[in-house]
């Protein structure tokens, strides 16, 4: 198992003009009131895809609020609590081995294929990839290269916060168990223990969720930005929470190709050692996806292209 830290490359991928394209034209972002009076997240009438400068597709996720967690799951998923998030753009697919190769970074994966998600990846290596990708697109990196502290105001790529991940995975569904989590539908949305053939799938083989994101459940469990705490929901702030300040574990979400149905849930949480030392070994179930914030100018361009408020 390759546990070497990622190496940054000084070679940049061929740059392409930043473009905004709507996969389906959005005519509006309607919202509704839930039974308890909380404003439900907006549902997209279609998917707005954003082509990055390196050609990796992202999906626009609108600002909104939602009820995070579950009162019917494990103890660390409770209590359900209201969270308000700013808009962001998230990778449509999990980060692939092909993306690592394009940035000339070593691929630690067991299941080799350019279109499969990178796995056996440490949290530290994931954030190093985020910085390398930011530099390739001439964006300000989010992570300090010594302390790995995240600058949330930077324009570059970073890991999603746990709240951003769950909001994106729910895709506007405000119930404890979205329909894609039910046993009758999970096989259509996730590569997991019930259908995986004992390895990952190439990304995008399963159905996307309502916001156009593939493999949010299953395939590889995804690293989040947050330090893991079993009790964090009991004191989490409502506005753009980013987790505890201290801790030796980071949050993983979504389950993997070897996970049970119960683990492939939008609310299930797991803490895993981040891997700040070379002695830390990782499993073939650990991967990630990136996101970045959009500048006011980029949001204005999206509004103009889609003729709607975002």
C-alpha cells in the first residue's frame, strides 16, 4: 500500500476559458415550507453545470437552509438542527485517478483505472490535491502548506464541510431518509456492498441525485473538511458551520463500495484519522470530491446565463 504524501506538480494542465453552461435552463428556484415551518431548500428545475478551467465538471449548489442530521439514526447524527449555507460549486463526480495523473500526482489506488475514483487517499493528500488543482487554474489555494489550515475566503478548491456535503447529498429532500436511501432504490444510486462486485465503479455509472451529483452515496467514502466530534451537533452554529477546531479525526461521508445499506445514508457519519504521518495507512474505500466558492462576478454570470435569481 502506497502511503507516500502527495507531491505537488509545477506543471499546469492546459488552461481553458472558464465557462458556465446550463445542462437544463432553470426557470426558478421554488421553495416551500415544511411541516415545522422551516424553509425547505430550493429544488432545481434542472442542473447548472460549470466547466472548470481544467475541464472538470462542477454543479452549482444554491444557497439555502435545511435540517441536518437525524433523530432516528446513530447518536452522533442527532439532534436534527437547522443549518444555513451560502452557494457553492461541487464536483459532479468523485475525484478520479485520471485527475491525479493530469496533475502528475502519484496514484495510491488499488483499483486502477483513469475513470475510477482515487482511493487509499489520506485527508492530507486530498487537501494537497485541492491546492495543486487550484494552482493549475491560477486560483488562490485554500490550504496553508505548512499548517493545512483552510482559508474559506480563498477562491480555490477545498474539501466540503460536513454540512455542505449533506446539503448537496440531500438535494432538496427534507426527510430523515431521502428516497434514494431506501433499499428499493439504493442500487440505482450507489455502488455498495449489495451490488459492487467487490471494487469501485467508474464514476458516474449510477443515477445522479436531484441536483445532478453522482455517487454521493457509495463507491468511495468522501473526506470532509471538518474535524470529527460525536457531540458536535449539540453545539453546532447554524450559519455555515465548519466543525470543531481540534481533533485527530476528520469526517467521512456517504459510505463506500463495501458499505451496508445503513452506512450509505445522507446522515451517517464516520471519523477517520487524517494521516499527517507517513505511518498512517488508508483503505481502498477512502476518496473525496472538491468544491469551491463562487465570486460575486461568477454568480452574476450564472444569473445572466440562466435568467433567474440564484
